[in-house]
């Protein structure tokens, strides 16, 4: 469950040896029901035409939404599993950073629904995503 004493350094350490580390995702802000993270737009996250890959955007969105759910439950008793992810890609990005802002929309006993907006460095909307997580007893 969310512990206000947990540091960003501790949260980012969870990404070690994972996809999140490979594509450079870094948590920037975490409060109960809200996460903000960034990801570079570089050779790891671009598609062949030199633009941010939609799949990288989805990986960023699912990462923050799933981690957000994990912070809201007791992981000793509960598993969090992605159920559905959707995205509308609004604009392209060629380089720099993108920022994901995840907000919980529904915190039910069996499901969590997150809205995740991905923004460029100027704060313009790049992708609008929705994630549903199953909340399952172990």
C-alpha cells in the first residue's frame, strides 16, 4: 500500500532489470491515486520513421497505471493484472522527453480504471490512454 515515506529513488529501483529500465522510464511524482513519470524519446523508443513508437507510449502508460494500482493494494494479499488498455495518439514526438500523468478514475474492489495522459515537453497532449486493471486475491 502507498507509504508516504517511500522515496522516488526506492520506487525507481523497482525498474531495475525490467523493460522499464531498458526504455528509460523514471518516476517523478507519486501520491495516492496519481503518478507522473517520464520516458526519453530516443533510439530505444522511436519507430523507423524517427517518431515516438505508439507501443512505447502504451508501455509507459501501462507502467504508470499498473504501478499506481500496485501502490493502492496490499501486494502480500492482492495481485494486480492488466485487463484492457486503449490509446488515442494525438501528435508525434521526435526527441526529448514525454511525461505520463496517471490518475485513478475508479477504485473498485475488483477493478481499477486509470486515465493516463502522455504529454510532450511543452505540455501538449501526445496520447490519451485508459487502463483497466484486475484486482485479484492471491
